[in-house]
């Protein structure tokens, strides 16, 4: 598969090679925010009261990221632990005083079903965000928990805001995050603006989504976040590159990445000769910046960028936009979602199917 940047400005090519409509799904993020808020309100999530010992979100893949988003929005000041479990089993300490939120776009994810069923056996309060008429709904209804039906279509990763906003509404009801309807609508409008700037008809030289895709192409991206918010966005971009573009990516967060991944600057994938005829696929540092950085992390971020540049490692810096953590997170995630989709199309890859995941499920079901 060859990278051809000209494809990104060929409207017919983009349409023909995206039959699953991933670009349209990404562009619909604002609508997902509003739908998620409405579904949460109708299910009564905003009326949640009391204070659990901990909030445990169970989910996998594109559904599990909702738990990470919830934790980032609540921030380090959250008065209780917020944990995302990506597994069949709950940690041993989870019990009757904890709130478990099961998230599954299909409502059939086997790991999520297993963990949700275990939560019921342990007497946990259960909330489920999933497709209607699904096994996850049955577990929630039988346990007397709150069920939020979400009309997810396509791949779970393409429904990130539809799945995440109900959790944020629940957190606001519990006093874990300062979020109201005005903020949620503001985030929706920001996502509409990003979708407009990244629309397929917008040419590469002014389209931030296409520009980021072109920078990532033919590189091995090492994506670092500089805060809890940008760390979640960095992880999301790495996963989107994996699933949309079928492309490898390394995720890290400062300061931890300075204790291991930074050494890759001196390795075989670091670009040492910028005048070589064929540099091959070399390392690129993608630094996601956020206003809410620890002062020492800011120093580490700046030093890391300088070190990469001193070694001729290409650097891309992205800055979160907005005042509230949810706004900043949305700005980074939206850009990354567009970029990963354009990267796939630039390689002539259909961004929607995840054939390897489907094959793996078939193998373990035998």
C-alpha cells in the first residue's frame, strides 16, 4: 500500500473508498453529543444522587474510552476514584458501595457482559449505556439498575460521544464534575466547527485533519499527552490509527514517557540524515499540549521537543482548545478522528472494517 496525498483532495475517491461512512460518522460528533445528553436525561441519569465509594466503568475498545473521558473531565480533583476496567473481571475490592457503569455500543460485548453480571452478584449499583434490546439491557433491568438506550450505528469507535456524554451527565448529577446543558451545547458547537474545517471538500493546505494525516504518513508516531486530558486524547489517537488506518502507533504520557519512550530518540527509527534519498519510515513525536499541565511537565514537554529536534526526529505539536476539560478533550479527539480517517484513505484503505478483530472473535468462539 502506497501513501498518495493527492487522494485526500479527490472527492470521488474519498466517497468511493469510505463505503462505511467513517468520515460522515466523525462529522456527526456534534449530533452525538446532543443525542447522548437527551438519552441521559430521559433515563434519569441527571437525578443520580448520593456518593459511591468509587465509579468503575466497564467496557472494551471504542466503548471503554468513555470511562477515560469521564475520568479526565472529573480531573484530579474528583472526590473518589474513577476507574476503567477493560476485562472480564472486576477488581477484588469492588463491592456494594460502588457504582459500576457498563458501556457497550452493541450491548453484546462478552467482556462487558461478564463484568456487569459480576457487579450485580456483588451488589453494586449498576448503570448501563448500551444498545436497546440487548443482553446488557437485560442485565441492567433485572438488577433494577438505570439503563440508557443509545442508538449507536456502525463501529463503537464512531460513537464515542454518544457513549461518553451519558457518563458525564451522571457525573454531574453526583457532583463529580461541573457540567451543565450550556457547556454540553457549547462542546457540540465546537465539534461542528471542527467538522466544518476538516470537511472532505476543504483542501489539504487549509484542512487541519488532512494536514495532520500528511504529517503522520510514512512515520512511526509516538503520541504523548502532557496532562490527564491530553493523555486520553493521545491514547484515543493511537487507537484510531490502529483501527481506522490499520497503522501502528505508540502512546505515552508525560512524565512517564520521559522514563522510557524518550530513549527511542537514540534508536534505529530516529531520523539522523534528513538529506538521505530514502529515509524510510522513521519516528515522529506527536506532542499533545494542554493548558492544565503541571509546571514540571511543561518543562519536560519543552525539553522533549528540543531533544527530538536536535536528533532530527520530526515533531508535531497539537494544542487543546477551550477552557473546560470537556471542551479541550473534544478539540483534540475530533482532530485525531479526522486525521486517522484521512490517513487510511490516503493509503487507499477502507477505514471502517476491523477484519482482524472479527477473525479473532471467530477463532476464540470455535
